[in-house]
C-alpha cells in the first residue's frame, strides 16, 4: 500500500513540475509565421480554383463537370469514420 501511495505521489509531483517546463519550451507563433502560413494556404486555394476553372472550361458534358468538382474541391472534405 505504501508503494502504491508513494508511486502516485511521485507521479503527481513529476507532472506538476513538468507542466511549466513544457509550457515554456513550446514557442508561440509570431506575426510573421502566422502571416506566411495564411499566405501559403490562400495561394494553395487559388491554385486549386484555377485548376478547377480550367477543367470546367474543357468539360464537354455534365459527367465531366462532376468529375471536375470531385477532382478539385473548393472546400476540404473531412472523411467520416464508419460507426460499427
């Protein structure tokens, strides 16, 4: 019983001491990095829109239009997990 209590106490102590160290070690994102990330994401969206536009212009039938929308979606789709 003493071993279990001492083990729990040691674990709690290590977690309490380790939390501030972990919080200090993770750097916060600055303005420049946030700005670069947003620019990169928007440029990626712009490229996808341009590809979809070219695909739609080339399309000859409604089936090809559907294929364009599947190939180049404007909104990122999340895949849902099947529930058992």
